C-alpha cells in the first residue's frame, strides 16, 4: 500500500536496498517503465507480483533512447498517478531518478546489441536500442532483479533485451507479458495521449488490419505473404495513417523468413498526425 511503498530517487539508494534484499534471501522482480502508467504497465506489475517477494518499478524517461527531434521533451509524465497505479498493484518500491542521477555528464560507456536492433525501429530510430540496452543494463545493476518483465507490445525491444541477457550472461529471467489493448482494439501506449480524437479513430486501423492479417498470413504461407503485407500497408494509408514500416520477419533472426522459419513477427509502425505508433502479432508459419 501507499504507506509501505518506498520511493528512491538515487541510484545508490536503490542498489543498497537491492543488495540487502538479496542478502535476506528474497527474490526481486523489476518492471522497467518510462511512467505515465496504463493498464499494460499494470499487467506487468501484476506478473512481477506473482513471481517475486519484492517488486521494483522503475519510472525513468530515458534520454539516451530518444533521437534528436523525437518526443523526449513532451513525453507525458504524471508521477502522482503512477504512484497510485504502483501501490494498487502491490509494488514495493518505485525507482524514479532524475537524468542526472542516472548518467554522469561524461558517461562514455554503452551496451549495444548489433543484430536484432538493426531492422524495424532500429533502422528508423538510430541509437534507440543502444539507449535501451544501456539503461536496462544500468537498471539491472541497480535493482539486481531475479526476474524482469517486459511487454510484447515492444516486440523488438523484448528480443533485443533477451539477446543481450543471453550474450552478456545476466543472471536474470526475462518474462514476456501479453500486449494489452483498449476496448476499441488500440494497443495501449503512453503515446496514445498525443492522438486527437480523429487520429485515435484512424489508428484503430492498426489492430483491425493485424486481426485480419494474422489468419490470412497463417493461411497464405510464405508465398502468399507479400500480398497480405501490401494489403495491410494500403489499408493503413487508406485510413489516414502514414506507414513507417509493415514487415514480416523471422522472429528468431529478424531477417526475412526462410524455409526454416517457424514463427514470424508481423510488425507495424505508422504515423497518425505526428504520433508514431507500433503494433505487432506473432504468426505461425505454415509448412
Ligand atoms: O519500454 C520502455 O518503456 C523503455 O524502453 C524501457 C524498457 C523502460 C527502457 O527505458
């Protein structure tokens, strides 16, 4: 509850708490977020709650994962609301540092995954995943979690983090949480806040197109896929969106599917007005 929940602003405070918690033999779960928490985030906290003794939610709008001209300055924030969501869902600790408490002014070390972060959002947002893997590494070193929970909405981010954890031997279990949609189908995102009512209506095309494309792709197999992919692209544009990408990639490699591909990621990114939204579905490839 609100009285019990602790709020740390300093990196050292969190790390000291995490070390003591582990020495006491307790399991820690971390839910990394950028705040402005919605029901998708709440579901991550619920999953964390079921898997550990101590749940830490980090709320940090990480400047290093935003490119020049992106929405760092206007990214929505509401700490009071976030505090209530964390308390209601049983978090024990909120870690909410200022940027200066996370990055030394002369910080010069990065963690970079170099394969899975190349296509999709990586190609359109240079440096984005390097910022994510660097801050997530820092959060792992501060919160010392046994388990960390990430949403499937950011499908590529999840794959990149799993690869980093494998490659760098982090002793942390990464749990993938289901994507959460609003009643109208729109994938929940803090960025939905930027949409006008009209843009919100237009953006419903993403989930609508995905829902129709999933069985079509699974039925069509790899030969039939390009036609479905291009139909989705046109559907988004007809609804008033500006397509950033519509791609079907092997979920293991994030390269074009081959005869070996068992499961594929069908990933969409599109602008509605100036707001860029993403959505995705996993596709079982017919043999
Ligand atoms: O998914 C997010 O909100 C962010 O990319 C994360 C994982 C909290 C890192 O800043």
